[in-house]
C-alpha cells in the first residue's frame, strides 16, 4: 500500500519515520513520498529518524544500494540517498567520488559543480568536503594523477566563484570576447592558455556566459567552434568539452541524469524541462519513459521530473 505523508512544516515527522522503519529494505514504495519532500523536510526526516532509532537514514539507504534485495533497486537506493542529503554534503560526496573514480577522474561531475553552483554554495561544499575528508577540494584537484589539462580549468572555475556576486558587465564581456578571439582563432598557433585561465579566474559564471554570448554576436559563431577549428592540443580539447558541457548541456556521462535532476529539481526543474523540449523536441518525461526500463529507478526520475519550482 502506498504511503501517505501529509506533514505540515510543524509536523514532527515521527509517523513518517515509523513507516519508513517498518518498511526498511523495501524502499521502492517510498519513492513518491520522499521525492515530494523539500530539502528542509528531508533533513528533518533524517534527524527525526536518527533520534528515534539511533540510525542514520542515509547510511541505511547506502547499505541497501550495495545489496541485491528483492523489491528494491540498488541504483534507486543510491539516488534516494543523494536526494536525502543536504545539498552541500551531496556535492562534497559527488566531488570525492569523481576524484576517486577507478579508471579516470570524472571531470564532468566536477564541472557540473563548479559551473552550476553559486559562490556561497561552493564555499559550503568546500567546508563540507574538508570536514568529511580532512583535505582541501582544490588541492585534491591540483593533485590529480596523472596530470590533466582539466585541472587548470577546474581550478580556475573554482576561483571564479570568488567574483560570483560581481555585476555582469556588458562592456567587459565584449572586451573579454575580443581577447578570446585575438588569442585564439584570430592568431596563428594554439590558444593562449594564460588568457583563457585569467578570464575564467577573474570572472563569474554569469559573466562568462555573457562573454560567450557576445562572442557569438560579434564573430557569428560559438566560441566552441573556434576551439574546434584550431589545431587542438590537450588543453583545447579539455576546454571544448567543458564549454559544451556547461554552456550547451551536452554530456556522455551516464550518471549525470541522476546528479543533475537531484541537484536542480528544487530550483530549476521547470527551466530544465523547457530547455530540454526546445533542444530535443521531446518532453523530458517522455524521454525518461523511452530510455529507462520500467521500475523504481524510472519512477524516481519521473517523480523528480514532475516537481515544479
């Protein structure tokens, strides 16, 4: 029987926690309920559950994700555990997992964090990362082995959030666009890494997006095209992938759908659905139904897609 959680903001959540406890190990019928909660309510449910049963609800979900239990999908448990986490804690964990991935660093996951979060949020992610793993996130990126051109760009993007609250300036954006042209496709040879990294470091993410818009207006094509047209080295290839991922929203990372929908569902789901339909000519919900096998994981993604901001 489906659960019914109708708690108000003043509700103690004890009944909900009791219901979760009694159905532990069979989380699939709780998907619709938990996904409808706000981040504040999720945090209160987690705190109440810990007070009542002495166990962390996130830990239980993560343990379930490692087991092959009937009636529950490990992928769904992992996704639900991400959903129940505080946003700063969630991003810190995602960043750590990206850095420790077995075969190669998941640079795409790190890019999502640095281009999709406000400066205040980035600062809290770094605090959560330091508190949880006793090491600095920026330093761990610098120490990636083997060395990779992504490192320079990611560190620059991380630094750029120091100016995230700065005003977006049309004149400066045009000047930056011209500098990118003059040290890129407007000159022979490879792109000037120093100029690119300087602009990335000193400008906020909203300002960078305006700069790329100005670039297209002035020169008639995207900055990414200019990178494609030059004799690309490793730095240019990394820059091109980051720009496509952050500005165009393109990625081959299969795990991105969970990360993006979980992290943006409370703030930008309406916009994500609008842009998705505009870009691909199909509704996000329809794509999920067509590409994800039926089951609790698809139900989880659909429940997120149905959230409105």
